[in-house]
C-alpha cells in the first residue's frame, strides 16, 4: 500500500528524529554530559548496597530468633499438656498439646 502523501510522511519522520535528538541532547546537558558515575555517586551506591545487605542479614537473624522462640513456645505448650494429662486432666492437656501443634505448624514467611 502506497502512502497517499509521501512528502508529508518524510517531513514528519525528519521532524520526529530531530525532536528525539533534541531531547537526548538536553538530557545529556542536564546530566552534565557524562554518563559515568562520579566517585561520590559510586560511593553512595556502594553505601546503599551495604545498607541493604545489612538489613537482609538483620532480617534473617531476626527470623531465626523468631523460629527458635516459636519452637521453645511449642515445647513449653507440649510439656504443659503432657503434665496435665499425667495429672488426670486429659481434656485440658489435649488442648495444650493441640496449641503446641498450631504454634509449630505456622508457615514461615521468606
């Protein structure tokens, strides 16, 4: 299919390319004309990476502590349930053992 106005299409294409080139040059001037990061920018980026890694490490340590504490809680509930069953209170003891199972079966968020 032929373009009904080829000259208009060519002029529009040249105008669009000129506009894009102008935008690129203005962006380059606004950023200082150099796309390489400065030493300060690189230091800031490195600092941000280090902070992110520290947060991730802290979060992993906190999750490990939570898991350990939940396990201790489940063991405590189980011990209480077994003690109550030994004392003849099977109903209450069973409830405490069920509670231990609910604590130990909680999903772990990653």
